[in-house]
C-alpha cells in the first residue's frame, strides 16, 4: 500500500485523515471505508503505526473491498506530509560517496576565505575532518533533525530570510513501525512500517559557517524537512535497495542515483539505534544524500520560485516550490 495523510478541499467537510492511494487518480478514505462496515479506523498516520499489524491488515482489506462512498479523486483532496509530526527524525550518513565529495567541497569553500587558499586547503585536508574516515564506515553517523517543521507534497518551501543559498537533498527514509530494544540486523526489517521520500532542505551558507566551527549542521538545517508524498509499505517492493532516485528542478534533470549505492542499510541503523535503548513507533530514519543528490555537489544553486521534484521508484514524487519570504 501507499498510505497518505489528506484533507478535503472546498466545501467537502473531511478533516485530516489517512488514506491509501488507489490507481493514479484516487484514494480510499480508510476511516470512511471502515465506518461503512461499522468499524473504527485510526484518524492519524501515527495512530495507525502505533496500532500495529492488525490495523495495517485491516487497511489492506479496506482497500480491496472499499465501498464507492470511500473513494475520493485526488483532485478533491489535499495530500499532506504522510507523517506530519514524526516521533523523532534522524538523518544518517548511509550513502558515503556523497559525503566524500561534499566534505571536500566544503573544505574548498572554507579555504577560499583564507589569504592563501591553496595552503589553507592543504591544511584542512590534512586535518582529516573533511574526508570520510573509518568511523563513517564502521558505524552510522547521524544528527537529530527538525521533526517539528515538516513540509508535505506540493507545499511551498519558505526560503529563510537569513539565508542566500538554498539547496535540496535527494534522500529517502524508513518509518519505524513496531518499536523495540536490542533489535538485531536480521530482525530489523520487521520493524520497518514503510518508506518515504525525504528532502533535507539546507541553507548552505549558514551550514558552511557552522560546520567551519566544527559544529553543525545547526541552523542551516533546522527549519524544514520534506516528507512524502506517501509511505509505501515494504510489500510494495521486490528489493528496496534497488530503486532509482532522481531530482528535477523546473523539469530539468539535476540528480540521479540508486538506493543500491548505500554503504549502510536501514536495518544497520535500526540495530545501532536500538542498542540498549528503545526505538519507538513513528520514528523516521533518513538515508543521507545519494551521490550527486544536491546542488552543492553540482555547483548549481536554486533560485526563487524554482520547482524541486524528488522521485524514488515505487514511492512517487515529492514536489515543492521554493519561495523567498
């Protein structure tokens, strides 16, 4: 299933609720379908996740035998971020090729501000802080991302007034279903509720300054994260680690990659994050950026009004337009 959070448009009095995409142009209102059978259904995605496997099985039944009254055309609803308020959001370095290239570019940017750029670049590289060291390969490196300001599909992204350099990041993410503690890698797949597209929006000029102080990424990331357009359950994929990923800006292809290039997998992150602590339903684990998956790598910058479209095979397309305040 491809599960969504939506609300009605115009005069249709439908509050925010959970649906399942049906074909290319419609969805099943799962609460309405359950109500037609005299059943209750969770009204939020987090409630559905927390309700466990039985609620998900009911959703599948409702999609298969939905009453006509529960069908809604997509042009009559507004899709929201599928999980508007994740329990927690971590962005990880699971793709290492991007990190290698991005860190070297960051060193170059910092060196450009020094009186002797060549000497500064040599010094920064020698420090070892601007390359992917062994620790990135041995364990999952991550930061806690902003889970309070989540941007959904077709929602405008407000360009922060304090930044001159906005950028997208082509990522995907897994959503945790059943929580747990000390989950092994072998059992970790059973704790994945589904997958979604993740846009780790970045104010590059602010991020570079903060990371130059050996902190970060800080405020350069702490203002918006895109999720959507749906959460695709694992049964939608023959192999989730063989999916094409693309980014288009105003219809022009900028980025292309594959989930097959991940150094670490989500199962590795689940095992690490549950070691001697609880992993909780509704947590989101971001993949980090695929190689060539941002303007920073490509020496290209977004402009006011640009339409950014991130696509992951089997999940869909997450569209957002960047707009200056």
